[in-house]
């Protein structure tokens, strides 16, 4: 389930306070400055730094 656009517009990375963007299929949110991705579970973004993973570990292509 994708994160609604209104919610995505106000979410920020808890680590750097930068903007996050939706990843493929809405299953994660990406913080490009930090190079990390936050999981989205059941439509709820898990914006916890300890749950974030490096973007390089699962991305290839234009999202990276």
C-alpha cells in the first residue's frame, strides 16, 4: 500500500531532516542525502533510523 501524497509531502527524514520520496511500489521511503530507505508496512511509514537500510542494498536504476 502506497503512502498518500498528502502524508508524503510532510514527512521528513528523522536523521537529517531532509525530504523523503516514495520508492517502487510504495514499500519504502528514500532519503537521498542520507542514502537510506525506511520501510512502509501496511501503509504506515516506519520512520525510525534503527529500522532504515542502505539504499544500495536493494536498489538499482533510477530510484538510486
